[in-house]
C-alpha cells in the first residue's frame, strides 16, 4: 500500500469529501509533484492489475477543450496525464495519492463541439510494448542485468528512473549470450521472470524491479461491513481456470552448456490445489535462455508458483475507495455469515485487480484471491 497518513485512512471510514486532480505533462517527469496543465476531472477510473503487462490503464472524463493543433495538451502525441485521488479535509487542506502517469492514447468527444471528452490512457509500459526491435538484438553474456534492463527501458525513455530492490542481483552478469527477436516488452518480461522479479512503472513513473510480495504477508487494510465499515457489496466464485499447482522452468540456448531446470510444487496438504491431492497435478511450463543455472531455474519456478498461491477462491468487492491500495496488497475481508447475522467471517485475501473511480459517488472494485500459507517444494 502506498504511504498515506493515519488521518487519511481513518477519514475513509466516515463521511468525507473526495478530491481529484489531473495534470497534463508535456515533458517527461518522474515523481508525485509534476508540473503541467491541470484539467477538470468529471469521472472515469484507473484500473491496475497484477497480471497485466501494462499494469495500469486510465479512463478520464474531462471538460478540457478539444485539441485543434498538434501542440494542444490532450493530443495523443506523447503527452501524459498524472492522476491523483485524495481527501479534502476542509480549510483547503487536501491529501492526495498518486495513481500514476498515463500516456494519452485516445481522446473522444461524443457531443461536438462542447461535450465532455473521454481520454483513454495507459501507463509507461505501453511505450515499451510499442517499441518493438527493428531487427533481432543480441545481448552479450558479460552484460550486467542492470545494463540489460536499462537498455530495454532507456531506449524508449532516455530519462527513465530505474529502481532495483537488490543491487547485488542488478550488478551480476546475464551469464549467457541471448538473442531477442522483435518483442522488446516480451524480452523484458521474460527476463524479469527468469530473475524471479516483477518489473513495472509505479505511481511515481519509476520502473521498479521488485521481488513479488509474499502471499502470506501481513494485511494492510480491512474491508468490512457495519459501523465505520467500507464494504458495500461482495460476490465470490470458485474456479480452476488458469490454476496451476506446479511450475517447470527450463533454460534454453544455442551454446553447449547443459540446459538448466527447476521444478516447484504446491505441497501444502491443506490447500485445495495441493499437488498430490484431489485437484490433480496441473503444471505450468516456462522456458527462457536467461535461465543459465539450475538454481536460477528453481528460483524462477518457485516465484511463478508463489504468484498462483491462493487460487481458485476469488472474490469481487465493491468498497469505499482507498486509492492507496495496490495489486499484491494483502487485505482482510470481513462479512456476515448470514443475512442480518452478527456473526462475521474474516478472510485474508491478496488483491489482483483494483478499479479506482474518479468520481465522488463511485466505489472501488477489487478482485482478490484468498491468501494461503506458502509451502512450496522444489526439485
């Protein structure tokens, strides 16, 4: 969860006035206080997903003027919008939470000439997706991991800030000569998986390289019903679609080194997807030339499996918006066992998808999976 004050979180549980701000940036900026042209926010939403390559997307409804020239602020030629949602405390005091920088993709106006404009946008990873290689690229074995990521990102965004949570890993070498075909984003994502990390542009516009948060971490927020509760509506489902309980990771390359291999299993007997249980074995396979040792392959397999733990029990929630929540955050969900019952069931879930409204009356929509104790075996 993004850093906010205790007053902010307490205010969300009572009657409060939401505040919104959209700043159009005509230059590449990083951080939570960009400069630019502020446009009115009428509505829309920001959607963030833990599984999407482009982590966050924007739909913004505004009263800004329709662009008539290439240098107008809301044209889709490289300008970005920095979006914030927060709380107005009174006496002109406001506390905002940044939701990210979004490239303007599509301004639309249904009622010409003075109707509202709807702007669709995506976070900076969309630029990485678009910037395919013009020809196959070869990366040498002696290249550091940090230099590889910098090459893939900075060729698109020369001023990009890249932040690693493990400098020792960053400074190590790739270890094998690798050829990437056309897809820059796929190369970057595959490399992140191979080193057991996730990489994405966060709300500051920084490309962060992080270890996926533990699925059994401490909850950061409670979504509950009742007095001072924030739960509005809840639905739930059980599914085995796209659910795996084992991962096989292998390394492939054109050199003479033997291929690396690692396997991870869900070995929690209490889990509904226990590998040796009634669910049955359902393996996922991942292969990458970036996996050069058995230890790397095993780490990648464990990381991929860790991100599956908790499925298949999925919950969709409508809640009073907390814009500080992020994908992978663990939260407590508390709801009545029966209608009009005082008995409450509490479950800990991991957030997979968050839709934060950009309007006063909207509720945040959350998709979760139930948290599970991590018990993984490896070969």
